[in-house]
C-alpha cells in the first residue's frame, strides 16, 4: 500500500499521520499570503499555540512527544491579514542540548540519556520543557508546563525572557499547571485567572492561585489529599475547584534505577475508584472527596452548578495507556488502547454520590467552548474527534454538539488532514453563545505543511471562512489561547 492509498478500515494512512511528528527545527517570521477564503476584518488579536517542536535531538529520537521541547507559534490577525511567527522556548535544557548536539536530560514520559541505565541511574534532574500551554495574562506571556515554573516570553517576538516566579509568588521549581481556567467577570467584576500547583508524594498537596486581570494574586489556598496525585486539568464553578484523582499508583524504583521514565512507572488500577475532589473557593466549607467509576481523565470540558447539584463534562478513558520501554510512539496500535469518550458526571453534595452517563462515544479530545460560559451552564461544545464514528484513531475532525437540541455538526479534514485543538473566539458584538470563530492549527499530509483554519462556529457544515496555508509544517501540538492584543510584525 502506498502513502496515497487509504486503508479500508480507517480514514487515514499511518504514514501520513507519522509525518506530522517530524521535528520542525526552523523558526520563521512572515505574512501569510497563501489563503483560501478571506480573513474576517473584525478578527483582531493573536492566536498563540504551544507544543513539542523537536521530536529528536540531532537524530536521537525522544521516547514520547510529551518530552519534546516547547515551540510557541503566534498567528496575529489585524485588518484581514495574518502574520506568522514561531520560536522555541529557550529553556535551560533546550539551550544545553542544542549546544551539545545530543540528549542530556531524561524525560518524564520515557526519554533516556544515551548509555543505558548506568547513564541514567539516580539522575532526578527535572527538565522544564515548557511545551504544554500558553497564556497571556497581566501583560505577561507565559509558556506553561505542569512540572515546573512557567517561562516568560516577549509577546512581540516570542524571545524567551526567562523563568517566571509571578512577582515572587512561585518558589523555585514550584509547579504551575498548564491548564488554568478563566472566570469571566460578571456584574462589573473583572476576569479571574484560576490555576493550580501539585506537589506529589505519599500525600499530595494541591495549591490553588486566583489572580485578577492585572496579574495580582487575589487568594492562595492549599489542601492535602492522600496518596500520589496525577492531576493534569481541573474545572471551576463559582464555588468550587474540581479535580479528578485518577486511580494510578507510582512505583519510583525503575525510575530511580535509570530503567524507565517517571511516566512509565505509573500503573492504572481498574479496581479502584476515580475520586472527585471538590475544593471550596471561599474556604467556608471542608474539601470533599467522592468516589466514582474507574476512569482516566486528562481533560475536562466544563463544570457548572444547577439546582443544588454539580455537573462536570470530561473526556474519559477506560485506562491509562503508556508507551512501553523501547516502543516507538509512532507505531502505536490504536486498536489496542482505549479511546477518549465524553462523559457527564452529576454530583449530589447532600447525598455525597456521583452519577455518570456517556454523552459522546466517538473518539474525542481537546474540548472547548465559548469562554464566557466557563464555570456556567452552557449549550454548545466543540471538540476534536476521529473521522469515523467508532474506534480509536487520530483526530481528523471538529464536532459541534448542541446540548439543547442534540444536533451534531462536524467539520472533517480527512483523509489526509489531522486536526488540532479548536479554540473558540467570540465575535466582538456576538449575542448568541455560538457567535464566534473556531481557530485550529491542522496538519496537511498531502502538502506536508500546516494550515490555520478559521471556521464559523455557528455552522460547521459550511466550508471554512478561511484556510491559511503555512510554508512548512508544525508538529502536532497541545494547547493554545487567544488574546485581543495584536503582536504581529
């Protein structure tokens, strides 16, 4: 079978999908002139996106894409034009390995230094790769990675300024999650950024930070939970920060002995409950921990309170899949691992019970919604999905779900396109919840390049508003954000 042929049982070829994991070592600055359609005149601001840019160091492959050095892209929109720029975050590890021309650090998800276990034994140095999230807040652009402090970048040119302690709030090496939530200001109140830090151990400490729109700390509070915690994301309501404690245990011995990465030492326990952790934001009540069906959660969509109950929409997996020692992540058997599916949890605090139901069985990840509805009841969800309605596969489409009518709309880039995380940007004067654009950075295997796609969120069945063809590819990424501030040429 050639690269151009599509397997009968899938909507893609493995060769096409794999090419999206080639490193992009180059950095660019240019106006995007190759455009299908027209960029909306009233779409003004900057679309930031972060993800691993290097999947090898001078030909030495890393073991998992989550170990790749962070590369930030900025697509700046103004007056119907768009400017592209990408830069690697100049972390200590990136600079050192670029100079050495080889892998010098162990990665959390399995990357090892050359030389076997003797070269890795008892090396516990934490390489901050700054590759997961990107946030512009309080006039600071922050590249986020959940295992350490953020790196501050210059938003005008993406140059790295250095490790950021948020005006002394973060201690050296203190984690700052790559999944902050922004509570939109209502009734004249300003927006609030809510983020968290986890210090794992025999018992784990969750510290939550809340900042005003100027980046000043409003409050900070900590809670201890029993056991090792693997917490990648959270959701908020007006009264709670909510986490799902996945039923995993960590056996650190293979990591200490240089045999495995820390992430490869996690073991999923299917007979243990997933725990829902509810932390009151005002400190007036005690933290609650409730059991629910065993599942593994990376990402949540949203949470809200209604009629005395709490609802949470989350992407759930039957188990935690890891790349085994020596395996190539590009050769993953999708049929052998569980796909993410969308579940809704309902929590009754007075009875202290959790119910759940399946909302969407199609393989899905990277949910997004109108930012004005974060922490509130909402009508529309947008999420990356597989092109086929069943089975596990790479994301090749965007699904819109209307919770009020049940209508589903889908925009697909199959067979040779691969979708990234969608991002909702409201219209400047929008009135309805879906009045906005969806921005997405996708990989086009046919041209071995990436496109910035602008969709009308009101109707995904229509062709894209615009499709901006880059001059090169960008490896599959993780998370993005949008600011109305323009940081183009």
